[in-house]
């Protein structure tokens, strides 16, 4: 059954009223506005196998996706509705209080149906104002769209591009719906039972302001965040790529500074993070190879994990923007200060039909958390012709070093998606 909380109902009502008002003066001899339909259907299998015989291997399978309708005109007043769903198709083992199910995929229930998008907006080529249930995508408040349903936000967003290459954006998140929730609430990712740190009380969301610039090989962005009663953050990232006929060298740098805010509900925050990434872009759009490094300095006087940082919308999902974060591990989710390095490649093969990413990374966080090595392989094949829109993807991760999980564990995530 579709779950519509009070905020969703308000957004839906606003969307209907706004769309009606927008076209109330349309002459009778003119056609009604066109609508655009889009979405995706996903079949997903997620397994996690431990070498520690005292731990239970986890397996989950789901069928789901997104169905969205929006006003087709790219300019002016518009509205959209989007339903997200994930359904157990009888392949999950719910015995012993869901002991064998991996809750990251779609929780432990038999189905999730939610009105994830319900917004009104005003758009021009250089301007956008949107309010309601929606996706947001910036470095530390993002969709984290790695499973069935993405992070969703009940928020207001305004963006403006005064000159080519420069974009200003302001976001105010009021309520949040994580990837396995049924509705929006006054919460964040810390409310998940498997998140570390864990906090189940309410909060009033977040605010963010960012500037992004990209032109002629130069890229730069800066974002300021206020995660109310948890932390304030400043984020800087920039880089330069030489545009050569053959291989093109590049270098990127990043810096984060985080302090407390308001009630400091999870303790005092006093954190920093540094990062660097360098490599070469290959010719003929073949991708890149690179080396990356991040450091989170130890701060024993901080109340949060010896200087580690708080990320209220990415923490356990491993979708933060640090260069060394991988599919299922990183300095942010490890909850320990230290440093990490990663060597990797992002390749586009077979006339860009095959995306292939392979990385090897090391996380030195002892004595706070055990040191970890991680090998990742991500393959995605995009069909064309009569099967355009269909993608087959397999993401494999192998970690070594966490004693509590055995000498190693293996994550395998297989997805079949049709996007339309």
C-alpha cells in the first residue's frame, strides 16, 4: 500500500494546485500541456559472505524501480510526481526474525511503496526554484542511489547560473527519507539501526549553499553545510586537467573542516579531512587511471571518534565525496581517524558500451579501527539498438582486515535495469 505522510500530501496538493493555476488561462482552443513519463525497473541481488563462521551470510533480492510523470515543458512553471517501489519476489529467507536478509537493499519487509517525488518548480535556462519531495545531489547531501530506492528529501532548492560554467545553489532540507523507509520524517541516516553513530531522536534537517565552476580544464566547488544540532561543515574541492591530444594529466585537491552545531546531539565535533588525486585521462574517451589519498587527522579531544567526521546523509552508505571511499568502505564509515590511499582505473570500452572500474585501496586507521584492504570491481554493460536503456551491472567488493568480520568478507551486487 502506498505510504503518503502529511508532507507528501501537502506536496501533492501543491503540485496539483500549481499545475492547475499555471494553465487556468489556457484558451479552450489550445491543447492541454504535454506530460513526460520516465522511470526505471530494477532487478537486484545483493549477497555478503563472511569468512567468520560465527557470522551469518546475508542475501537479498528485490524487484522495483521508479515511475515518474512531469510537465514536459523545460521552462516556466511545472510539477512532477514520482513513485518509488521495491518488492520482495519470494527469494528472500525471512526465517529467524529475518536473520539471513541484508537490510541495506530494501530493509526486511516484503515491500516498500513511497511517493518519493512530488514537487512544483519554476525553471528558466539559468534559474531553478523547486519545493517538495525530490532528489538532491551535492557532495554531502546526495541520492546515494546504489540499491532500489535513493535517498529522498523534502526540501526547497534554488539554483542560479549567472555566467556559463558558474552555478550557485541553496538547499534547505526539512525532512528525509532513507533508502529503506516508507515515508519522510524528521530524521537522518543516524536513525538507521545499523548506522554508527546511532541517534533516534528528531532533528530539523540541514541547510547548504554551494558554488560550482567548470571551464577550460579548471573545476572548483565550495559548499557550506549546517546539519542542525549535529555539525557545521566547509567543503572545498578543485582541480585542473591538461587538454592534450594524447593522454591528459590531471590533479584534484579537496579539504573539509567540520565543527559542532547547536545541541551537538552526538558529541563535540572538531574534524578535518584532506585529499589529493592525480592521474591521466586516456585518449579517445577510454577513461582514466589514477592514484588518490585522504587523511583525517587524529584529534583525541573531539567527542566524535578521535576526530572522525559526521555525515548525516551518507555515513553508512559510503557515498561521501572523499577520493578513497569505495562501494562499501571508507574513512567516513570506518569511524576512525587515519589515512587511506587508492589506485584505480575507470575505463570505457567497446565503443563506450562497457564501463569497467577496478580499484585497490588501503585504510590505515589503527589503533582506533583495524586497518583494512579493499579490492573493488565494477562492470556495467549498456545494450543498444532494440535493447537501448537496458544495463547489466555487477559490483564485487572484497575486504580484508576487520577481525570482527573474519579475515575477509565479500560483497556482490548484481543489477539488471531498464531505464525509460
